[in-house]
C-alpha cells in the first residue's frame, strides 16, 4: 500500500479526531480535543502521525510521548512511549502499522533515544501479536488490583 505520513499539528484535523475516537471510543470528544491541544502545545514531548493511503484517506494513527517517569521494563529514562497505534480495519495487514512505527522509531532516534516503549492490555492478544511483529520485545506482565476503602 502506498502511504503518505504526516504530522498532526491542528486540533481542527478531523482525521486525527476520528482515528483517536476509533482507537479510544469510550473517551468523550471534549477529552480527545483537550488532549490534542496539550499535545500540540508541547511538540518536544509529543508527536502524532497520520498515515494516508494513495487516495488521501486517513488509514492509521500513531501517538508518542516522552515519558520522564520510570517506565517498567525500560533501561533508560526518559523514553519515548507509543501511547496509541491504530489502523482502520480495511487497511490492516498492509504495512500501515509498520510504516507508522518506523517513522516513530526514526523520530525517536533523531532525538537521541535508544529505546521505544509501549504497552497493551493483557487480554488484547491481537495487539500483542502486532507489537511482536513490529519488533517489540515483551518485558513483563502485571495484573493490577483494587480494594475499595469506602
């Protein structure tokens, strides 16, 4: 698939909002827009890329932040963290995710980073498979617990 990758630089980017909404459908639109504004305000800490197909249709999204706190499984800090990776269903298995992750990798290397972190939920085996195919190595598994005190 022929792709064009571009940086998301405006909250008015309808494709960015649509892809975020598809990736995180339970997040209210107002929260998406607030997060998008904060990302644009700190371009040294965040980058977000959209992949478009030959017809100019948005088919994928990658969002990355620089995490300055400790990231489990990483040897370095700060570290770029792949916060979100999404490919529309009809464009999957066509190299979109690989192109986005390669662009993110190049961006991170250009800034002097030597690791790229990511995560997924323990039940999301599709995402785990995609991460492995994109060159990520699993570092650990965690189950979080909660005990209400009220």
